[in-house]
C-alpha cells in the first residue's frame, strides 16, 4: 500500500508542478500510518458508507467547480496581458510621434 501511495503522490506532484518530497523522509512518515495485518476493523454501516460517498461526491463537485473557475480566470489573465501589451505598444508609438512636453515653467511664474 505504501508503494501505491508513493506512486500516486509522485504522479500528482509531477503533474501539479509541485516539488516531490524526498522518498526516504516521506516513507518514514508513511510507515507510521501503516496498519498491521492483524488489526481488525468493524464493518461500516450502510448509512455511514452512503454519507461518506455523498461527502466525496460533493468534494469532487467542488474541486471540479474550482478547477473550472481557475481555468476561466487564467484565460482572463492571458487576455488582459495581451490587451496591456497592445496598450503599451500604442502608447510608445504615440510618444514617438508627439514630442514630450518641455519641462519649462509657464511664463506666468
């Protein structure tokens, strides 16, 4: 199970752009989470299982909604960057055509 968790974590970190934790340190942390094979677990009630499944489904829906919102925001950011770059170019063109105002004081000073 530890190897499967490590593979999943490495896959996630590879695709999320986050740094992969060192295997030695992470495996030491995981070893404290291992359950012995002799440990018995009480069977889960159907109501509890249904509640957990509903909770997981809701969490997945929220993650999907946040992911979609993030994608829309990223598209907006890219569009605004392009607009700003065009505006900067246009301002530079106008500054090249029109001379800058002289720093002289007006005659009434």
